[in-house]
C-alpha cells in the first residue's frame, strides 16, 4: 500500500490520476469529485497478489458544520460480555439483538 497524504493541486484529471514518483496513471473513476471538494489523500492498494490495483481517494471540503442543539436527556449505553446491554438509567438487557430483548430507551 502506498499513501500520498497531501496535494497542492487536484491530482485527478478526467480519467487519469497524477501521483508523485509514478506520473499519470489511467483510472476508472466510479463517481466524480463533488464541486467544492478537494483531494485530501490518495491510497494505492494492491489486491490479488498485485494483479488488481485500487486507488482510494479521500476528499475534504471547507464547510462549517453547526453544533447540534442539546435536546432531551443523554443516556449512556455499554455493550458488554456478561450483560448484553447496560443503560445509564440502570436498565439491563441480557438477550441478543432481537427487538423483543431490547429495552425501551425513550425518555419518560
């Protein structure tokens, strides 16, 4: 695996990616980079003993995400080995992930 952590310019041009030390490499782009986003990191992975190569592109955008206003009450949930679920209010669930075994966590 090769990691290319930073790019000054967008390395993707049409159906080619330009990587340091490798130059331009043809790629099959599954979807276009959305407008307003820039390439943050590129990872090149080899599968099937070097016969198949994949390029994983991480993108970023400089948008501000507003904080979520607090509403209701917070609860803590612990998934454990001895007890399947223990909720901060003291509710304990011993069963598996079936709906009938899960406690009602809605605030009262």
